[in-house]
């Protein structure tokens, strides 16, 4: 997936003017195979648009398990980021989505909840839609013509082409996500975000 249109992480990190600084390295227990062979590294990158970014990555030397998180280094207070998407301009907004934040497309109820397999990444609003479209294709495999699937896939395609207006919400629970663009509002975490947090916890610990 690296380098594809829904993930600009590598492109943005590569545009760093300074060499990345390795600030942490350790071997830890791998969550998949349980052996003490997960190499964790943390780097600080200085990149355009966002300033300093913390990249955490882990790779297991034994089973190949990998994770990655990307966060802005100077965390803000927890916040709700609201993007009113009217068309192509907002689709190009760049965002850092850290592993712990949740995403909601309000009008459609599409959600990306943080969980054990969550990664952090840098993308655009369009990139978020592409991820939802990919998820819809996977969920709808073999049922593409059923009304629910068809409507969602068609809506996402129109939105990607800039023909739908919608509200993209990022619940940034630890203040490590960021969006660059004009039509962006930031408020404090509210009940809508708390509901998403509740759903993520149910997902983690069962009902
Ligand atoms: Zn492993």
C-alpha cells in the first residue's frame, strides 16, 4: 500500500529536509508470536506542513509482524476536528491520522475506529474516502448489486470525484492528529466522539 494514493506517509517523510533523528530503539515482545523479537524504533522527522512528526515503527524479526504509527510531536489537547467537505478543494487537505484517533463521516455513519490493528498514517481527505471504498469492496464482495452495498459504493465514488458534500470528523483523543486546510474547525471532544470511543472499547474488550 505504501506510496499509493490513500497513503502519503512515505512521500511526506521523504520530503523531510533534515535527516530523521532516531530517538528510541528497543526489543519488545511481539503481540503476534510472543517472542522477544519485535524491534521498535522511533524517529523524529521535520516535514513540510506539519513540522515535527514522530514515527513509531515495529517489526518482528521472527514472524514479520509490522506496525506503524505517525503522530505530530507536539500533542495538543484532545480535540474534535470537523472538516466541511464541499468538493475537490477539501479533498486535497492533508492530514496526519494517528493510530488512536477515530474517524466518522457524519452523513453516512461510516466509521474508522481505533483498535489493536490500527496504524497511523498521513493522507488526504480523498485518501480517507479511498480507504472506506476499499473496505466497502471487501465487505460487499459478491454482493455488489445489493441495494445497501451498491448505494454505499456509488456514494463513495461520487464523493471521491468531488460531487458530494459531507462532514468528516476526526476524534483526536490524544491530540496527536492534525489537518491542514481552510474549512477545518476544532472543538473539544463531545458526546459524538465519546460514543465512538465507547464503540472502540467494546471492540477491544467485547460487549
Ligand atoms: Zn512476531
